[in-house]
């Protein structure tokens, strides 16, 4: 597979933050997470530090910043990413603001269309909208049947696009949604509408995305064979695109990896290992009987990776994380780009309970020693470094 670099391009970089809760002392015995672990005063400070990280990402030369959505879990304290995107739209001026992503089968599609359009106007046309089906426990949280997720996703996405692009009042009567009159106020700045991202976690999703010529993304690499799964999805996308008569550029492919950049490879391993253990052993380690049944009885299937998560060394060997000193990280990013030919690489510095200062140090090393290997230092970054 040709990489974008071999075609004379450079990757775009996204800084992604799932905003995990860092103070759970042990793995809960069942899902959902009991919320007695949450402390409102600490939560206020945590939101502030996470927002500051993403604002700092713009100063570090990132092209995008991204957040996602989750429910009933300490893995992420973002039940509504649109609220935080509205805050970030006023604290940044250049970066794309990526919502990665909105589980539209669970949401009111007209409300999604309205909120994303409003965010696009607030940010002066910088919003990227990621649409996903969601995971089985999200359906349990909202008491929806996951078996309808694909059909709901398809109809909701078409309804949202029509709401964004129609200059006139229209009606919608579908299999799942019925709106006698729709007239969107405001309409988005970007035309015909904000860029869309679909999930790349299945061949069906990749094929659907290709039919609509939208970007596919995997923002987490969990399983040991995640790189191969992503390559298979990209190949399926390309086959569909070429059968439809077009050749997809690299910017249609987006990959996300967890990362730790430090002064030495050993320091990165020492920082990264406990953060990964916390995330996968505590925050996402509650794959108990309830979640197992949710997966088994839905169209998602059963993936037991959470019950036997890879070690740090296994993750490095399978290239599903990026870790080390700046020189090592540069080579790992180039290798990932070469393997998959992706146009956008998302780096998740905030992993589990990693300390804020260690995250900021890694982002600074990215700015000063990693990013220059991929392109000239942006003027915005130079100015921010002088302040």
C-alpha cells in the first residue's frame, strides 16, 4: 500500500482526549460504574485541565483536536461532547474540532443537526462530525435495541445531511423518524455540510462510508490485530470507491493511537505502563456477565479483549501504541503511515490516570522535536512558543 508520504503529502495530526476519571481505586464488579467514585469539586478541576490540554494542542501545532461520547462509565466523563466543543470553539481559532463521535441511532437526529450546525457557526466552520453506532452498553444505558442500530444509523445520517443542506422547509417520513416539518436554524457555515467521519470497525461500516465518500476512522486500537483490522477496512473502502468510479485520497483514512513521548524510551515505558494498566485493567476492564450478554445478543458480536488485555510490550510489538523518545516516536509514526496510508493520525496523550504534567511534557516534545520531522513549524506554533 502506498503511503501518503510516498505521494508527496504530509499527515495531519489530531490530539484526542477521552477525558477519563483518574481516581477509581479498584475495578468495579459490574457494569455500569457506580458513581460514588465521582467528586464534583475534583471533576470541575479535571474538566478544566482537560480543556487546557486541548487548547494547548493548538499551540503545539496540531491540526485537529477531538473528543468522544460515553455513558455510565468512568472511562470517559463526556456524556455530551457538543457542550465541550462549544467551549473549545471559543478558546481556539485554527484547529478543526472533531466530535468522535456521536452515536446517532441513540439520539434525536434533528437535535444533532441543529447542535452541530450551531457549533459550526460558533467555530467559524471548523467542526468535523463523527457518526457512530455506539457500543452495546450505550444501548443498555438508553434502553434501545442494538439490533436496529445499522438501519437507524443509515436513516439518521441521511436525515441530518438533508437538514443541513435543504434551504426550504421539508418533511421526513421514514422507518424510524417522522417529522412533518423541518427547517434548520442556524444552517452550518461549511458547504454542503461539515465533514463527516464514520467508524472503520467493520467491513459494513467501511463500505457504507465509501458509498458516501466520507472519512473512516478507528480512534482506538485495542486488540492485538487492530492494525490488520484497520487495513482490511481500508481495503474494503477502496474496493467500494473504485467500483463507484473514484480513487479515495489519503485524507479519507484516520487512525488513532495512544501515545507517550518522554526524554528516553525507558522513561516513556515507565510512565505509560501504569497508565495503560489503569485504563484497561480498571476503566475498561468490567467485561462481566452483563456486558457479555449485551454483546452476545446484539449485532456487535462478542470480543473478549477486555478480559485479557495486551501488555505494554505486546502493544509495542503489535504497533497499537506509540511510545518512546522523540526519535523513536518519529519512526513509529512514519511506519504507521507507511503501513496504512492514512492521511490523519490521532494521538491520545491522556491515557488513563497519567498525570497532567506528563501529558503536557509529551505534547511539548511533540511540538519541538516530532512535528518538525513531518513539516515546517507552523507560524502559529512559533508565535505561541515566544509568548
